[in-house]
C-alpha cells in the first residue's frame, strides 16, 4: 500500500447498504488541509449527506470526535458519525 492509498484510506467514508433500513449510520473522516487550516475534504462530507438525501434519508444526529495527528504530513483528523433517518 502506497502513501496515496494510505491517505485515501484515512479520509474515506463508509457506504450505507442499499437495503431499506429505517436508520443508516455512516462515518466520515475529515482531514486537515496539507497546507493551511480547515478541512481538505468538506465536499466529501457534503456528497455523503446529499447521497443519503437522494435515497430518502435525512440527517438525524451528527457527532464528532478529534482523531489527532497521524504520521507524515498528518494534521488533525475529525471523525464525523452521522445517523440518517428514513423519511416515511
């Protein structure tokens, strides 16, 4: 596994199943920009939320936890856990 593969893995999100569950739980890891401040992948978080909305889910609960720095070029990681509720 190369350095780029490792970086992608650390800033990825889980994918909800296509099943018709009442609730779906997803996690997105937000990573700090390599240079500067702020998140380098907020658009990824937005895409996850919009994808669930397109499936008929709405955000129910969102919580975050700070993951700290990880390795070369690290920067902080914020783990966002989101619960989506099926719109009936």
